[in-house]
RNA sequence: GCUCAAGUGGCGGAAUUGGUAGACGCGCUGGAUUCAAAAUCCAGUUUUUUCGGAAGUGCGGGUUCGAUUCCCGCCUUGAGUACCA
């Protein structure tokens, strides 16, 4: 019987579908394993051979795990909302749901042909209302949550309202908008409902705000930063402009630190982790406030501590008493801004602990001058609480909770006269800057503000007004693109105003320059020209002094940007200190003197969540008095309405503005016609839709219980499947999908909805499969094509030829080329051959239609079979690497399958022997089991295909047809080539599918050898081999080797200096 | 610029607790089978050579009895990111 892949593959695909062979059970005695591919978007173009690579790898792993006794969850579905379907709808008027459905059908057919073991009963589609009901539900949960930095997690908004009611917002330690106004509990209660909602919106994890967005007029939508490439839209390459719009945003910044920390406990590729780390962009430094000079400065009368005194303090901090240590251990573990310092100096007093941010001093009682201390501290604006040693040692938790209470509900301190003076001073302008190098603060010789900075217009002097305004006008004109392309030109303008250096009191110039970005940090920098190259260039260009604050460093040519080993000089109390010490001491002093504090900054920006698109999830939101209201989750899903046209409305509203049934009847709880908006209880619904990443940020949880109508997934199922054990997909999702999904998972974890805060334990990025393009060479200005070997010295123009017209030996089918519909111009062309054939040139390029190098898997499956395709995709090279596809290579794996098949046949009929296997046969089998098992565990699929080939070659040479060998061999091969394995398995007499057959057990005893073919090296170079028994001692080996004639010949009479013998491995003779 | 990854035959690639470099496959060469072709099978295929050997894993050093593997410096290619204070 001939191996007929077409028949066999169809038969087993049907069998699997009819018997639901790969349906996963939510209850099982077996350990669970969850393998998932990244959510595919069903595009209309169909698959090319690059697409299934990751699916094949994950399928092999899933099948392997089933053989290993795991209950495997391996689902598949579609991320079916998205731009291409909508663009197509705009062009053709076809409903995107319809084209999406058609695309999915094609996609599914292609997948089924390759023999994947997906559990299709769990399929989800993001565009199904039953699915996006839960997307909307999560949105509501985010809206109803705020981030409490003290507990370091998301909490229900009601806990925040409670605090507002009792204490106002001054003690709240939350992640929120920047320009928050403070209010007391009484003020809160006096707010109108709308005012209260406005305030809460500034704290919610998803919120409405006027954001400067990347507006793409051509697409009629807003793009996220990662959807823009080189200043134009990633999709379509349209220009993008900045524009202010009211948008929904997600407060992902609240999770910046946890997203960073979480990377340490997941097994993801380092480059992927690096790019997330990069994207989050944590930088540690200090916020420093510079006052703008107003002419009436006087020197500060701060008490400065000498370096010696500071060292003494440090000593004290290291030698704490037992009670002191106990309390400190509790205090320092407190998270968030309520950061305590120990043994700190306030005025002339030394206090035990102080929280500068909350103006709270904690002391042990029993100090002699308690009354005087309290009075002084209160005058300085500090509250004081005291505990005895015993209180701390007996119940430190109680003490800490009292401290917490004191932080949250501070006693009002009577303001002293001195404070009034300070308040008066505050009327002058201040510039906040963030710096990662507070140690270089004495090197500041000017400040630079972004041209857009709000203070610019206020501080610019009349004399400089014209110049500054001209500069601002010029920068505004420059497009983002220009500014990006041109980083070399130095430009700026002097405002005429001066700032006061907070330490030295010196006046320093304030400039504006477009190298400072308005939307990063505070939009202002303290320029340290000697330590920062951009500041240096700016100073040089405008002749601003460049003070040197580094010991023994030459800065005449360039700034000194190294930190390590640098010693600070000319810097008052920082002089003589190394980078790290200076940095700490600088922050310490700033905090003490009250014009700065240590701070961690993140580059990660809140994510815009609105899209002006039709084909996406509608928001469960309506507007009452201009304030957004969530629709109760009972009434979800809010189904996407029908529209006439998928374009924005004529007055510039998003496409949902075209819907006629798009208003919320708050009394009857349903979507009604817009005509009813006149009614008092009917409100307009949100017109934006959600972005592409909404539906894909939690789908992996939904697969655990995909048809549950009451919950995202039942608690039992979530607890059973927990997280993805193996996630495979492309690296292009590094900072999009994979960051947002981690954010949502952490949020759902905080709310107790999911049991783990990282959704994928291990992740692999599969490499891209590239195309091998073929080129023909046309002599310039003629219609003559010259074969590759003859082009040298001639002026030729390379032209892409369709790869299907070229054979494995790079020979072009000239007639087919001439008759190809795309080559009408070359119908009568002349071809100059070499040795009777036309040879093409080859080059590796991205697989793309325009390069005529796309290979369709359907054709491969038709000609060679799915098993060959699966084997060959794996055989190409390591999964993670990019590698070129060359169809000719597939004949190797194809003939392997034929050889495998032949082992089970004697001529035309199936025949296996029940005789006992020989030693050699067992050795081949167990060698193979060992290697294949290791390879799969290490995701080294390419090498296991080689191993199969070696095994089949060896068993063929041994003429092996023993059941004892061939039965386990079928199981070994089955994850890779499941169709042929199932067929052989059933021929071997089995009635059940091979998919859950136990993986063969490796037994080391079959690999034990009695002799070793030793490599004999001279000075490390192998010269010949010598077969010796393995039980020889070192001395016996040496004797045998040294007396060998080839050794004597090699040595040419010299006496070896040394003989290295590693028994069972190698012999090396030195000399 | 910065960060990361990778450089091994004509091609895809294999080999790392440091121990026989080039497994396996493609392609190529020769042979068998065939009227012929396809398919199949057998042998060879890093370079060089005076046929004894010798050299060789991007380049230059180092550690070691021994380095594709470890360390230092450089070159090239690819990916990500970019006026981030």
C-alpha cells in the first residue's frame, strides 16, 4: 500500500472533528496544561507559509503534553474587530460583520487542513456580543475603581468616596490626574453631584479627559503612540497631527512599577522584556523647584550641617535599639509616598523618625525637652506623636496603625507668623524640574523650558518678548516629523527672566528650546552643560557659561556623562563625594530644605482608549448633564448599532453618530431611537468605540469558560486553569497587546476576579519566515534576459520572477515565465541561457505579494501533505529565529515520511513482527526517545526532526519491523506528523486515537556501551580515533595509546610532556 | 546614538557543565534501475595538499592540556527605541 497523504489526512481530520478528540475538560484528575497562540486577526488575504509556524510549534507541544498525561487546553478564536474589515466596508458598503465572517470561514478551512489539535468548542470572537459583553463589563469595573498607592492596588471607588466624605482629598495617596484641587470633607459634601463626579473622574482607572492626541485625518481616527511609525500611521502611512480631543483613557501608569516588577517572575524572551522595560521607562531622580527671580531675594538662613555631622548621623542610624529597629522595620515597609526617614534633623533637634511628605514626626517618649520640641515642631508645621519602648515592643502593629491614622487625619496645626511669610513668597513663580542627576545641581548654569510651557508667557521680559514669540511661532510650524528628522540643529531663545539656584542663590538664565519636550516630565529641565551633551551643545551655541563640577575631568570638547568613578567638585557640601553618595546627599538636603524630593518618573503614558471607528466594541456609557454614566451590568451587552455609512458624520462625529437607534432609555433600560432624546429620561450614548486591544486583553481567561453567561469565567475554572503555561506569537506584540493584557490581568487580580497577576508563565516569540525571491536579469534598454552566470560586466536590471516558476536547481521555466499573466511585456523576450538553462538569482526578502515570493500552505498541503508541511516548517531552523523558506527543501521531509511508512510494510501489505527486538533496535529507539523528549522540552523542534530521520535511516538499515519498536516510534512521531501516526496506529490494531497514548519511557540500560571510540588528540587537535573498552583504567588507556603506531608516528621521537586522559571522553597528548 | 540578538560549507542548519566541528536535510557530482523521464537506491561533497598531512566556526588578543563554547577589544548584519532631562 502506498502512502497516500491526501486520503489519510482527510480521514483523520474528519475523525478528530466527529469525535471531538481534543475537547478539553474543566474537571480532570490529570495536571493541567494551557497552550495558546496569540489571537489571530482573520485577514482577507489568507495564510502564507509563515503564519502557521507558531501554531505548528504550539500544536506539537500540546500533543506532546497529552501523551505525557496532561489535561491540555489548546483553544483558538478570532480577534475579529479591526480596521481592515472597516476599511473594506467603507469602500464597498459591505457590513464588516459579513466580510469578517467570510474571512473566518477561509481561515478556518486553511487551519483545519494542517491538522491542529484545537478545541474548537471554546472558540471566541471579539466581535460577538456574547463575548464583548465582558469587554464592556471590565470597562465598567475599571471605571468604578481607583488606585490606592498605600495598599498598592486598585480598589472600589466607594472606598475613595468614603475618604472624601470624612477627610477630603488631602490625605489620599492615589494615582490621579496632575492638576487636582484639594478640598476638605465639608467642601466635598457641599459639591453638587456633577462636581463630585467631575472630581471622581480624576481618580478613576478609566476616565474622560481632554488629551492631546495623534489625530490621523485620513483614517478619521486617533492613533496610539505605538500605532505611529516615523511620524505616519502604521496602517496606510498617512500623516498624523496633534489635536486636543475628549477621550477615554486607561490609567495604566498606575501599574508602571508592578508591570516592571512582574517581568522578573515570568519566563519571557529577554528582548521582549527589555522593550517593555524600555517602554515603561523608569528613571529615578529628584523633583527640584526653582523660584523665578523677582528682585527681592535674600539669602536663606537655613541651618546647614557639616559633612562630619552628617557622617555622625549615619553612624547613629546604624546603631538602633531593639525597639527602634522593630518600629523602623514596619515603617520602612510602608509603601507609597508616606516614606519615613530615621534619625533626622529638624532645626536643631534630632528626631527618631519623620515623614517629610506628611509632616509627621514619630518619637520615642521620655526625651527631656519634650515640651520645647513639640512647640518647635508645630511651629515648623509638623505633627508629633510619641510612643514608649514598651508599646512598640509589645504591639508594633497597633503603633503603626496609630501612625497611619495620624497620617490620614492630621491634627490642624496653628499657623505661625513665619508660615505667613512663606505663603507670601509663594506668589512668585516656580519652575519644577525632574532630574536624574541631582548630584550635579551645582553645575546648573541655565534652565530650559519647552516652548509650550505655560510659564513662558508669564515670565518673559518685555525686551525679549518679540524674540520669544517668534521662536514659539517657528517651532509650532515645524511638524512633528521635521522635529524628529532634525535633531542636530540647536535652537532656542532667552526669556530675559532668571531663576534662583536653590542652593547657591545664584541667578541663572531661563531659556526656551525645542529640545525640551512639553509632554515629558514637567516640560522643563535644569541644564547641567558639563554633564549632559544636549545642555552642553546648547550652552556652547548660545555662549552660556559651562561650569565644571567634576574633579580632574576635561570638558573643553564634550560633556562628561559618565557616572561611575566620577568625583564631584566645586559643589559646596557635595564636593569630594562620589556620584552615588553625592546623589543621596543632594536629595537628602533638598528634602530637608523643602525645595525638592526624591522621585521616580515613568515614561509610560496613560493609554487612550477611544477610537472614532465603527467596527469595535461600543462603550456601555451614556451622558447625563455632560457627565458619563455607566449602564448597569445587568443590561449588557450594549450591541453595536446598525449604520448607513461607516464614515464619520458630516459634522465630524464618529461613525456611530450615523446610527438612528442610539440613545439610552434610563427608565426602561434599553437602547432606543434617537428621536426619544427629547424625553427627560433618555440620554445620548457614547459615539466612540473601543480600540483593538480591548478584546484581546483578557481573552485567555475567557477560554477557560467561554460560554458562561453570568461571569467572565467561573471561579472553579479560573482556579483550575489559572494562567497560560505556554504562549506563542510574534514579537510585534511586545509593547502593545502584551503590555495592556498584563495591565488588565493585574487589575482583574486586584479586584479578586482572576487568581494570578501574570497571565502567561512562558512566552516564545516565533521568528518570521522570509521568502527566497527569484530574479531574472534584463539587459538595460533591451528585451533580452541574461542567465545569472553570464551577467557579470553587463548592465542589467533585476526583475522579480514568481518563485513558482523556478525549480530546486534555480532554473527558470522560460515558457511559463513568458506566458505568465503578469509578464505580458516579456512575451517575446529573448533568453540567453547557460548550459541550456536559464538560472535565476536568489535573495532573501520579506514574504510579500509584490516580491512574487509568497508560498501558500494550501498548495504545499495538496502536493506534499500536512504532515510534510508541519515537519518542514519545524525543520527549517530554531523556532525563535528568522529563516528563509525554500520549497525545494520539503522533499527531504517528504521522503522521510515515505521511509517511515515503509518500515511498517512488506511490499504492498502491512506487516509487523511480534518477535523480540534486538539490542541494536532497542538502542536506536531509546536514543531517539531521549533526544526527542529533551528537544521538545527545550522547544528545539528542528533537531528532533533530524533525530527522527536518523532513527528511520538506522531502522531501515537494520530492516526492523518489530512491533516493540514501531509502536513507540509512531507515538514519538505523532505530535509532529499526527495524521500518518494515527493511520499507522490504527493499522497496528488500535481502536482509540493515538493522541492520548502514553509517551514511550526512556530506559538508559539500552544505551550502555562496552567500548568507546576514543579521539586521540595532539595538543588539542584530533588526529585519529582508537576503539578501547570502557572499563580500562587511566593507566591502561595511556599504555594502549602510547604504544599505538600512529601515536609514535605523530610524536616523531619526541617525549610527550603530559598526557591528559578523561575516561569515556578523550585522550590529549601534549608535547 | 542607546539597548538587545546573531555571525559555522554553495544553502537551511547541528554540536556549549569547554572534550572527535560541519549531524540531518537541500543542492551538486558520479553510479545503479529505466527505451526515457519521474520516483527509488548506492557512493562522494569545508578548504588546501607533495595524499604523509596541514589549516579552518566574522577579526585581533587572552584563559586552558584542549575554545564554535569562557573573558577582553573590534568589525558586520538584524531587531527594538530614540531630543526621556
